[in-house]
């Protein structure tokens, strides 16, 4: 992705840019200005380390343990479910490494606490800067070369992408978007062994960060295979073999580098492990043999590719049959009911709020329309081929986003060039209008190709005629009027300080409160919102929302010394409403069972602490 600057760039009206303004530099300038605004806007949250997501809290706990001496290959979180020996996390050291290095370098100058604040504030925007450059360089090979210059503007107007690179957002989602863009950039390069190798390595890194990227990795593998099957050209064959070879080899390399020998033999369905690596190796072997034979008949090539897919699936299931049921199949039904179904990012689009549906669908549809029109208007075969790549990738990612909400950001990433192409055409048309007022209005309409503005315009137009949108706006206005920053967890500074002063022990909390307390205090937790700890999660929910006669045994079985809860938290509210005589309902009513006694702490937000009496 090396960049050679053109002597000058001009649009159809003769407006010229200096050769200094290359796509990469423009991308950095645009992203830098946006990041500066984001840091200023989040200054109070940065100072308070007000984390918006429990995964950010757990990520930093994992980084702290690494800096405190825990082994690089040891990804267990020993302060979660200590009675069960801790929890082996499914996360990757790839995400931990830059955070740990940054803190390690800054700690001698600023101390641990300030070093964490600086790194958590600056690293997400820095990673986003890499994404902005990757977009500019990756999309520069499309038919309209101006897209490379304006796509950073469309990027910073993509809310579902931008939110993953805001200050303090240190979890893996930004890495997923960045690596998906690197895979796309290689797919848009001319077919070659080198492009395939790099694409496969980036795909392997994506899977090492999170197995959630598997559909995207498979999508680009299918694209490379389709090109070879239809074209049979030597370059397409080289790209396909390079991609699958690097995917198989890179997966093994990244797995060993981040998890060690146990990572090569362990079988986990929720992260890169032996079943997936076996599937990649088998698929690569069958494709290599097929490409070497290079049969002339198209149907034979498609048959061989289908055989590679079947063989890969067979290797996956043979290595670990449980993976055929998905990564969450082993969850206890009570955990699915009270926790998993409430994790929006894992749910289908129709489980989202109406406004969210609009903001998800509009950018993907606009991008798809723009990409189709660009493909139809392209004369050169290479341009049509590249736009076809964008169309297939966008259609696949958009379809996935309908089924799994977390895929929205990747779909919008692939929608950017289509939106930009439409925006350029709409702007050029608007400037041809002689009358001033119509020209201004038409120019404003061109701005609606920006994802955020277009979604907001559609939502505003639909709200008066769709009751669900009107009702949601009313609820949002009511919630804003009753805004309480501590409503979700009651963790005001006074409560955290008092809780942390208590002797370190094991806490039982509603699941969503677990990770923040791991981050803010020295205590251990029975359960946090991380699915590998499924037995302790089930015990936690049953203790709060199940048979009250069994609650004491469940609490003591987890070696719990303190029960901590937030009266206004969503999950605690679900627990207390599930059973009127359950432990959560008793605690909410102030009538706890005899085996609990109150622990007074200062809390402006309503955090409550109860001590488990000795037997």
C-alpha cells in the first residue's frame, strides 16, 4: 500500500490540489481534526475514566495483569470466578500489546494512573488514523480517483465506525474494522501472489483478534475463489492460493505468538483454535491441488471449490463437534434469557430500536446504490471488477448486519466508496445549476450522501408517519430529562473509594456490574459479562432471580463474602421482577434474608453492599 503522489489532482471544474495533499495526508488531517474534537468533547469522561462499555474495563484489567507480571501466553483472568480457578479469556494479546507498551513507556514520566488515562485517550484515535489512511489508499484504485481524497470525510461521518475509535474505547472492535479494511484493500489490488499473501495475513490477524471476523474472511476467500473459477487466469490463481496459504499459515503463526503451544492444541469455538486452523489447512490443501490441476471446465473448478468448502467444514466439526452449534450453544438457558438476549451487538437488527434500524440500513443502501451505479458506468474491465468486489463485500456484510448487529460497522466501511461516488456526482450536478437558491439546496442534498446526515434526514422524514419512531423519540426525551450518569452501575467516586477500602474479597454482583468492579477495585468477582464463565454466570442469576431457598447455598458455594448491587441497573431490575420473593426483590425492598447484614458505604447513586454472615 505504498503511495506515489500524483503531480496534481483536479476535479471536473479545474480545482487543483498541491501535490503535497496526497490521499494519506488528507486522511490524517481530517481524522486528526475530528480526533481533537472528540478528545475535547470527552475531556470530562477521560479525567474520570468513565468507561462506556464493560469490555473496555475488562480489557484494561487484562492489560494491568500483564504489566504486573502475568505471562504473555496466560490469558486467564484469575479475579473472576476465583472459586473455579479463574476464567480463560477468549481475547487476543494483539489488542493488549499497544496498550501495555504505551503504559510501560509513559509510567516513569506520569505514573501508572495518568499513563493509563493518556493511553486510553490517545490509542483509539491513533488506531483510527491508521484506518483513515487505509481507506484512502485502499479505495484509490476505484474508477473515480477522487474517492481516495474525500473518503476520509465520509469515514468521520459514519457513526457506527466512529464510535469504536472514540477516546477510552480500547476493546477489540476498532481492530476488527481496521483489519477488515486491510483485507479489502488487498482485494482491490491487481491480482497477484503478493496481494493474496497480504490479504491472507490480514485475514488471519482479524481472526486472531476475534473469530467474529470469520464471515468476512470467508467472504473474501469466496471472492478470490470465484475469480479463479470464472477466469482461470494465472494471477487469479496466485491470489487465491496466496490468500488461503497465508490464512492457514498466518492463523498458526498468530495463534502461537499470542497463546503459545496450548493455543495450537486447544479447542474453543469462540476464538481462533485448533478446529478453525484445521479447517484452513484442509481448505488450502484442496485449493492448492485444484489450482495446480487448473481444469478447463468451469463446472469442474466450481466442484473442486465446493469440495474444499465441504472438507474444511468436515475438518472443523471432526476436530471439535461442538463448534457446529456455534460459540454460545453451551450457555445455560437462564444465562441466555437474562444476559445474552440483552447483548444488542449479538442480536439481529429487528431486535434494535427503530431509529437504530434507520441508521443501520440507510448507509448500506446508499453505498450499495452508489456502487452499482459506479459499476454500471465503468468502461474499463479493471474498474468494473473492483466495483464488483465492493458490491459483493458490501452486500455480504450488510446481510450479516441484519442477523448480527455487531457487523454494522464493517458493512458501513464497505459502503463508504459507493456513498462517496454518489456524493461526487450529486455535488457536480448541483454546481451546474445557474440559480443561486436551487444550487444551494441541491448542494445540501448532495451532503445527504454522508452516512450520518443521510440517516438523520431519513429518520426525520419518517418519524411523523411511523408511530414507533415517534414513541422512541418521546422516550428518549424523557430519559434525557431524567439523565443520571450513575444509573447503569451506581459507581460514583465515593462508593468506589469506600468499596475499595474494604478488605479484598470475592463479590457477588449482577453480571453487568462485575467488569467495572474488577477495573476499579482490588476485589474478585463471581461473574462478569463474559460467556466462558458460564457456570458462575448461571449461579449468579439463579442466586438473584431464582428460588430464594437455594440462594444462600449458591452464594456460599462461590465463596462470596459480599453481595453488591445497584438498585437502578437494568440487569438487577430484570432479576427482581423475575420473582417477587427472590433475593433481588428482597434486597430491593430492604428485607434481606437473615444470612446477610448491611455494610454502610457512602454512595450518592445507590450502590448497596451486604456482608454474608459466617455459617
